[in-house]
C-alpha cells in the first residue's frame, strides 16, 4: 500500500497495487458543449450545475511490486514515483511522508522538500 500526506492540504492518498491509476486534473462543462474549464478549487456546489461538468483525468500506469520494504523514495517503483511527483505538481506542495505499510515504521520521509 502507498499512503501519502503533505503539510498544506492534509490530504491522504491510500493505494495498493493497481494496474492503472487516474488522477483528476480539471473539470470542464461537458453537457452545454461550451467545454468551459473550471478553475482549480471552484467546483460548483449546486447539484444541477455540477451535473453539467465532467472530470478530466490524467492516466498513470500502476505497479505490482511490493513496496513494504522500501526505505527511501528512490527505492519505490518508477510508476509510484511518477504518480507521487504528479500529485506534488498538481497540488503545488511537496509530499513529505510516504507510507508503505500500516505501521509508523513503514514510513519514507521524502528528503529535499521545502515547507515554504
């Protein structure tokens, strides 16, 4: 399993070995045909309006390798690293802790991050 956390958003992602991953990038107005792009963080709350928008996903290849013994970011499978870096880029904040198992000792502390 892969657990991710960051300081700014407090967002956690939990993943196990999967073949394909999708990450939401943006939402566009798909029903009215305008293809209007929503700003990040500006999703409409009204159900009638939100039904007019469809998510646009970025696709990632998954991994099947056992990551529970990884102690450093560089030891993770290449596809796991790509996924983590894409999340950092999208959130514009570093992922600091990467859990590779259910216990605290199964934690990678990603080096070279900046909290500012």
